C-alpha cells in the first residue's frame, strides 16, 4: 500500500496531543492501515492521557484502557474472547510506550508472545517516561539527559545502553518483528501490512520523537525521526521467518547533527567541543 492509497477516514482525531507529537502520528498511520475492524488496548501513558478524556474519546474504534503492566495480558484476553464469539476477523492492537513495553509491561508481553495468539503490539518509542515528566526508561539512549539521569556534578546523563527490545522479542520466535520510524512512513506502512498478515504475534517498535521530552521545536519531529536513522541512532530492521534484515543507510549523517537539535544531548556536544 502506498501512502496515497491510505484510507481517508481518520480513526483517531481530536486528541490533546502536544504539537509535533510523534506518537499520535504513529497511531494515526497504524489505524489507517488496520482499518475499522480493530480493537485498541492501551495503558496509562501519553497516548491514553491525550485520547481518552471523559466524556470524550479520540479513538473512533473500540479502546480498552488497562493498568500499566497489563497491555499484552488484556490483548490475549480480547483475542480469546473474540475467537469464542467467532469474530477472529477483528484485529487486536496493543499500544504502549517504551516504559509500558520494555520495562513495566515486559513480563506480560513475553507471555503473550509465547502463547502465539494473533495480535499486533505497537511500541511507540519516545525513549523515556514522557507522561510523568521525562524519567529515563530502559529505552533511553546512552548519554541522554532525563529527569532521573540529569547532567551535573558527577552525573553525565543516562549511563546504561538502550535495551535491545527488538532482539528480545525476536528471541520468542514470533512470525514478525520490526523497527520503524515515523520519518519513513512508506517503510512503516509496509511493515504494518506485514504485521497484519502475520500468522501469529507481530511486534513493531516505532521511533516517535517527543518535542518537550527531547527538547526541540515541534516542527522538527519528522526531520528528527529521519535524521535518527541517517545518523545511525535508529535502525530500520525486520525479523521475519527467522531471518534478520537491516536497511543500509546511504550517505550517513554525522551524529552531531542529530544531537545538536535536542537539549537532551547538549552536554555531549559541550564535552566534545561540538564534535559528534
């Protein structure tokens, strides 16, 4: 499916998302691919906060809100219930941020993947707990400044490498797993289509820049999502039928170009004298 062929209908609109929110762009595109026969399961997060505000709902498909660690567990329950009712044509989409995926929701996700139910799990990765003030998560990149990994006397930002969630998921031998970026929508759409056709669990981790959390101008979201790939800070990868494929980057950009547009990496440029 080409971008021009996407449904005109919107399945999430009227949210309270920040200007330039990468997460809402990722979810909007995902639902345009999946269509109206979809049930969304989401957890306390930026997404829940800006889309499910009583008495309104920004989702135009059914949406189930669950406790922080329970996204994948609720997904499994919905899959079983729909199967019992003969409604296996309905797609179940679990959506969680990186905190609700790589940290708090990891146990439930591992169990759901092991059970082999047919669902799609979408991790919108903005690389910190943005909903509660920008604390570090297991997906925060090395060196980034966050509310809980500040820069100051004796502290130089995040001191642990980003958790390789895609390989953790692939270790469950599921039919399909991929990483994507909202800066490359055609690639993202193609991977969503593959996830729909997978015969079992499918996982997509999509990079979704966050203007207030990363510290950049809201009009730079898509540019940063592309630059992360071009500077080697985010890989576009796929795990399918036991094989890995990683998109090669032609004409890679210097890392300093990526860092320079974000406050969370400003200290790294100062320490290196402006070199990346």
